[in-house]
C-alpha cells in the first residue's frame, strides 16, 4: 500500500513515462528481431573520382525498413545497436553483404563499409574482414573501411594494432566525417589513414560561409601532403563540385552524382557513368 501511495505522487507523469519506456522497449525488441532475422538492406552510393571522371567505388549504407515506422535512419538505430551489443552481428552482416556485392562489380570499383567504434576495437573485426574477403574472393585492395574519430578516442592503443593488421590484408582505412570531432588533426599525425572524408557540413557551407573554402582548401592540401586521398561528402550542387575540382579534391560523393540506391540499380548506374564497364549481375 505504502508503495502505491508513494508512487501516487508521480501519477501525472506516469502515463507518459510508461509510454515512452514501453515504446523504447518495443523498438529495442524490434531491433533485436531485425538483427536476428537479417531484416536489413544495404544501399550503395557512388564515390566519384574527379581526375578519372568515373565512379571509382560505392559506400554501403545500412537501411532498415521497420514494419510500422517505415524507414528508420541509421543515425537512430546504429547507436542503439551499439548500446544493445547488436552492432557486432549487424556490422559483420553488412561487411559480408557488401563484399559479396562488390565481388560482382568490375575490378576497378571499390566498396566502402562503415565500421562503428565498438565494432572496430572488438576482437573479431580483423577475422571478420579476413573471412568476408576469403568467402567472396574480393581482393583486400578493393575494400575500404570508414571509421570516425570516436574510434580513436575510445581506444588509441588497440586501434594502431588493428589498423596495421588491416593494412596487412591490403584493406584501406578512411577517416570519415573529418573535421567534426575535437582532435581530428592530431589523429591524422598518428594513424596511417589512406583517405580523408571531408564532412558534409563543410561542403554545405562551401559556397555560403566565408572562410569555409579556406578550411576545405587546407584539408585537401593536408591530404595531398600526407599521401591521403581526399573525398568530399554531401556534394549537392554544380557550384560545390566546381569549387572542389578547382581546389584539387580527389573524389566527391553526394546527391549530385546519386543518392544511395539498392544493389539492383547498380548495373544501370555503372553503365550510365562508366560506359563500357559492366557489372556481372
Ligand atoms: P556517413 O558514413 O558519413 O554516410 C554519409 C551519409 O550522408 C549517409 O546518410 C548518406 O545517405 C548521406 N548523404 C550522402 N550524400 C548526401 C548529400 O548530398 N546530401 C545529404 N544531405 N546527405 C547525403 P545515412 O545513410 O543516413 O547514414 C548516416 C550515418 O549512419 C552514416 O554517415 C554512418 O555514420 C552511419 N551508418 C550507415 N550505415 C552504416 C553501417 O553499415 N555501419 C555503421 N557502423 N554505420 C553506418
Ligand atoms: Mg561513411
Ligand atoms: Mg561521413
Ligand atoms: Mg556521417
């Protein structure tokens, strides 16, 4: 009884609280079931090489079509998957799926896969990568892994060892969302990245905010001097493209070239942009 009375003082908040907690529990359960049942899809967005004027690869992006909510953003379910310990099976699934898909593309095309901090420093990452390459026959040089600065913050010691094991497999590693963290610059000095992906927030402001073009120019110069490829993310306009080209950026990615598309649309996309190159579907 006493318990009921004490709880009574919160009665105005309870329905809402319960509702939110319950919704969250249902969402968690849905995510568990989706991971167990592999109810995800990978979409692919072209990465366009400016010097060669052709698509040089695709980034795999997870898509979850929730039965009730419809399409849920990875920005929403990836953090939850990390929290619930589901990111390892989910990350391994997308890695294997993307390598399998890429093994059917023309040899000049790479595939980029995002790896979350928890997954990157897990004991199983290197063996999962090795197994994905072995079972699909994809050469390591055609796989890129994208990591963000949070990986390095969480565990710099383990990261160095893992980066070297990946290099030994021929796999490339990119720093994603460059410029959005706190100490991106110091990480560039300590870790042997192959590519810097300039965050889309810089690209968005490129033609609008004074100073942004100097930052972008500096990052491109930095990449060139460190022997790293630079890729600009979120390129949506011809004006942004022209600026990036003039600054010597190596690659662009964004809605201007194409949105992320299902694998079934890739042969058409490759034929349209790369002419004679063909995917064997
Ligand atoms: P990201 O790796 O930086 O991926 C780029 C995001 O920008 C994607 O959002 C893409 O759809 C979006 N994008 C591409 N071009 C444009 C453009 O021109 N304009 C705008 N406004 N956006 C553009 P998406 O697919 O919603 O993914 C969001 C984030 O979720 C990714 O950011 C990545 O951090 C994470 N993510 C997605 N798939 C995976 C995955 O398989 N594993 C892990 N660990 N994270 C993933
Ligand atoms: Mg990425
Ligand atoms: Mg990014
Ligand atoms: Mg991002």
